[in-house]
């Protein structure tokens, strides 16, 4: 593999003596999508002469990182320079002269002329039929002999049949011509539903070759006009059964190119475009220079510290040789036919590195360049989980079903939204926080309306009284939980008492109600087991002592 770097000053411009450029249209083969970009790979071919040639490769992304462009060429060809543009350039975009557009326009003009001639013939034939039909009256039949009348009828019959057959034939030809014209005109439009979108992006490549002939080209680059994020569909048929999780990706791109039947790979994390590792520079410390304005004598100044990763590579391209031994492992983008798949897992290969997780998908995918999210199925798996309910009645009297998954790092789970289907019904969305620094992955699976929870202040146990200079307030609460389900449940109940932020305010837990307490956070936790149609009550209380002439802010 040969690396050729081109300083910005050498990037070519069209000279008056340059040969007429040759054109080729790139066909996308694969897309590797990151969180912030995509690496696109194309193939193309073109005929060049010996010596220097200028190749215009059309149909690349409308916006791309020019420093990441790589051009693969045969060994006898040398890439001298590469320039990207998406602007209108008359020499390349003139509708009358473009080698990509001119033949199509000429063919359209030819077909339109044929159609006009055919329609004139149709009009003449139809008028002839109308004239023949108007003169078929037999009012003057007495003036004709039987032989003459027979000849007249035979003429009408023959001529009418001949005209009708001619009209049918011409109408069929008209239909075919109109369909051909529609297809030709479709090549000049960006109709996403009927034809492949053609981008405005172009790579203008100068090459040198010691022989003439047709050469293959491989093009790759990074563009920031694409992204993806993980999403999930989680189905729970019954409590205490594993979660059936469908791992999906939401892919969107606006590169200007429709990705049709491409090999798709999805990589977590951003595309690392900076290949230079940062280097530490000497870090100097000195006393500040005192000017007329003056500096604080106690201030130190650091000099010469450079920001890591600030180095930039010179603008250029990478040339690859098709016959180079380093290309022996190059991916073949022709997708073979796969028969009788059993699950989506048969088509997705997961590769995990120290930095990223990559999903390589064997099924060819089509992602249109419209900025809309396209759903891509990645993996179907089962997550062993334990289930419990949780309620925090001070904030919300609903009971929420929580699933806990141990060793969730084994499943390559990334943070993302999930649709939850519980017992065959869609219950809503949850968020999979795979980055949480916890031993278990907690998934909130939605409310259960068959569990009733109430929280009530017990008035006869609560109140305020004054002792000399101190005010004493008692608060007693009762929490009631009822299980209206047909099976046993376990539910975690959480509540809290206030925490004093002033030493003059004393708060004590007068009745913990059998809870597990976190004194620093003021948190109370109960684990309650309930049989079907069973109700249990929890009572807890706390006391607040403060100055009687001051109000409290909770």
C-alpha cells in the first residue's frame, strides 16, 4: 500500500493544455456508519489513455472530508491529485455538454420526434374512421344495383377493419414510446421512488498511466451526513421469564446518495478522523512579567503548553494498488444469496474491540438519502432477568415493574430507547442506560394498574406543639398497598424524611415502621410480599424540633 500526500498548494486546477476529462459514475458498495459520520465505499471504472488523464468521478456524497479520500487504482496507474467539489462547474455540469446527460437528452429528443409522428398517424387514421362512419347511410340504396351495393359494403367492411387494426397497432406503439420517455426523463430527476438519486458531489482526479485501457477504481471517504443510534423492542410474556429483546438501529443519512442494496456496518462511537497521537511539550513556569498595569505578585503563569491532538495532517489522498499484497484481505462487496435463514442473528456478526462494537450485516439494506430514520434489525436475544415492583408514593402512587439484568456487558448493549410490550400489550417506552456504573441493569417496564397504592397523613398522630422556646412537629404517614393481581408479587416501597441543613433544627425518625434506613439520604425502604387480593399497610413517623418563632422551609 502506497501513501501519497498532497500539500494544499499542489491540489490541481484545470489547465488550458489539459486533455478533455473522462467521466465515470461511482456506484456505492458499502457503508460503515458511526455515531457522527459514515465511511462510504464506491466502485467505478473508466477508459483512459496513456500519459496523464483527468477523471471526473460523479455521484459521491454532497459533503465529505477531503482529507479522508482514498482512491484505489491498478499498479500501473499513479494518482497525482484529487479535488472534491459539489459546486456548479460549467465544464462538468453543462447540461448540453455533460457526457452523462447529453446522450440521455438526445435520446429523449429522438423519442419525442417518433411519438409526434406516430400521434399524427393516429389522428389521420381516427379521422378516416369518422369520415367512413358518417358516409355509411343507406338512404340512396335504391340508386345502386345489387352488385354495386355488395361492392360498397365489402369496401366499407374491409376499410373499416384495416383502419381499426392500424389504430390498435399505433396505440400500442404510442404506449411503449411514452413508457420509454418516462424512463429516460426519470434519469434527469431526483425522484426517490422511481429512480436512484444522483448527488452533486464530484471527485476530480489526475492520474498518470504508462498504458491505455479501462481501469477499475475504488473510492472511499468519510462524510458527516449520516448517523445511527441503537433502539430496542422488549417483550415480556410473563413475570419471571426472560426478556425477549430485539436489538435494532435507527439509521439516517442525507449524503445525497440513495444507499441501495449496500453492505451495511454499524459502529458504536465516533469516527476517529485524527490519526496523530498527542505529544506532550515542555511546560514552563515563571514569575509574571510586571508591566505598568501590574500583575498580582502571587500569580504564576504557565507557558508553552499545547493542546493535545492539535496537529493536522497535510491535505492529501491515499492511493491503493489493486495488486498490492496488502490488499489481500480486502472485503468483497458482492453479496451472495443466502437461503433459508432462521433468525436475524444468522445475518449479523458482532465484533467487539477495546473502543467500539461493530455490527456487520450480511443482508443488503436500502437507506434513502432523505434524513428520515430507517429501522435496521440487528440481533434477537433473550435476557435472563429478575422482576420486582417499585413504588414511591410520595411522588407517584403508581407501581412500576422493574427488570434487573446481571452481567449485561455480555450482551453488547448500548444506551438507547426501548419499546416495551408486556403480556402482549404495548405499555410505553423506557430508556436502556447501559452506561450506568451499577452491577445490574435496571429496566423500567411501565405501570401496573392492578396494584393500588395510597399514602395518607394520619391526622390524630400528627400535629404541632410548643415547649418553652422550641416548636415540635410530628408527622405520621400510612402507606397502603393492595395486590389485585392473580399471582404473588414482591414490591419495593420507598419514602423519605427531611434532612436538616441547620444545627438548630433537629429531625428524628420516631417510627421507622420496619424499614431499612439510609440516614445520610433520609431514605426509607421496605420490601413487601403480597398474595393475590391481599392488602398490607406501612406506618412511619418523624419529629422536627425548631425555634418556635421561625418558620421552616422544606
